[in-house]
């Protein structure tokens, strides 16, 4: 699999262990892809905050990736 560029927006990435939507590539090489995903979380008081997770997946775990189309 060829490497994805840093900052590339992903509509979806699906792996054996789960799926993530609206991600951004942090690093990609021949071993795998590291990406960042933001999600809204609420505490017991109802306050909504944004949590950011950084995830690394080896290519052997990736089922498919959908890249966001960008007009040039």
C-alpha cells in the first residue's frame, strides 16, 4: 500500500477492530497509518467537549479507507 500524505482527510477508515469517521492522517509508511479523530463527549452534567484521539493501525489490520474528495 502506498503512503498517504500528512494532513489528508479520511472520510472513513475500517479495521478489524473498529471503524472511524472524519479522520486526518498524521503519519503513513510501509508499516501502517497513524491518524487523528475528534469526537464529542459529554460528562454527567451535560457539558459537551471535543476529545482528540491518535490511533496507529498496521496495514495488515486495515480493511478499507475512504479518502475525502477535494476539488483542486
